[in-house]
C-alpha cells in the first residue's frame, strides 16, 4: 500500500486520542482543508518535536488535520525515511528562505489551485498561509500574492528545489499514446450528488471496464519502458470498499462533462504492508465512456502511477510515473 494510504488508514498514534477506525475518504474536503490551516494542540506538537525533531534548527508545522485525521506518529515509527522531514528542509538559505518557501513561489506562479496541497506541511514543514505572509513581508510576493522580481530571482537561484520535486520526464511524446476504448454498456444514471454505493448490477460493467483499463496499462508500460508486471486483477476487486462519486453540476451551475467517477480498490488495500496493492479512479463522460483516470500500483515498496485523459475525443496516456527515493519520477509525459 502507498505510504499516504497507510497514513490515512487508522489513528492510534497518541494516548491522548482514543483508538478509532475511520475512512479519510468520508471526511469532507472542506474539513480537511480547514484543519490543515489550524495548528495542532501544543501537547501533540511537543510529542512529535521531542520524538522526531528535537535537534532541528526550526520545528516543522504540525496541523490539526495530522492530529485528528491521520495516524502519523505510528507511520513515522514504521517508515521514518518516508515520513520524517529531513533536517535540510528546516535550514534556511543565506537569503533567509527555506526550501518550502522556494517551492511555494513556484507553486503560486505555475500551479496555484484552489486547495493547498498537504505536501507543504508533510514534505516541507511549513504553514502555507503563515509563510505566504512572510514572503509578502520580505518582498518575494506583492500584496496580491503575485511573484515580484525578487521572487523570480529566488526561483532562479534555487532551481534545485524545483527540480527535486519536478524532474524532467525521461520521455516526452504525442504520438501513438492514444487508446481505443470499447463501450462496456455503461449508462450514466442520475445518482445522488456525492458518494454512493455501487449497485451489484454494475459489477459486470465495471469488470469489463477494468479489462479495458488493463489495455491502457499495457500501452503505458510500453511508452515508459517498464518491465514490472502491472495489471488489475478483476477477481480481486473489493466492491464493498469501492464507490461512485457523482457531480452533476459545476460550482457555477453548468453541467459537468464527466459527472461520474468510480473509485476502485483491491482486497487488502487497507493492510499496513501488503505484497501488492492497486487502486485508483476512473472518470466517465455523460455518454458513459471512460474519459479520465488515475491508476496506482504498489509492489512492496515500488510504486507506479498512470494518468489518462481525453484529447480530441481520444483517450491518451498523459503521464506515467514511478516512485524512487520516496518521490514520484516521471517516466513518460504526453505533450500536445
């Protein structure tokens, strides 16, 4: 199982918290987003600092989300290299910036989505909103949170921070990475907004669709020159843990192009360290065709991730990544 899935599987990390089982997928995105902006209790932070970060020049940010919605301490004890932020992340450069500040500048300039990624806390040890004000105060961002000349210079001087997280893909292409997907008889019903259980009548359709997905995986392996045995075993799908997410309208009230998403997992997905794990999402157009997806495979500590999308009515392999040294490395990327 991927390390983040273990992180979010069970909370029994602190004597102050009663042991509880929960499914993080059932926690609303709004609550997670809000909890990531709030500091954890002092007692919880002190426990983490004493156990893992006692000799660090600066202490990393610890959120309420980590305290209440994860089992981070247990995970860090079992997988320290994957979990504990390196001391180098909490050392400032001569210009006063932390590595997290540098990646913040890049994220604000190039990515900038509505929700702030959790990796600013878990990988860089910073409180995004607090440190954004630091960047404004020190002239790296203007009052509208746009990069200044000083901010652009900082990006140029610390390119290694960006390259470590976003290394250049080893192979780029735009030909022969489309897949012909057969219709599996799916009809997009009007489902309740949000998550819902999968009715048994859909099981045969899903099995047929997963077989089509395996064709995509086979091509992705070829494009990325992967030798690993990657495929989704339809007999090992855990339908009790799988669900639909239906979003009929956009926030502005328009009909969504891909209203339905299937979240699939295999048996054993919630185990701490299974020999093999696979899970992901499949998005569907209103016509019932596969239009997007993310397919993740873990074989012991080796991870593989395949992203697909639609371009000119063709399903294409957008990106193929492998895990290396606890980071995702792009092996293939589609370029328009």
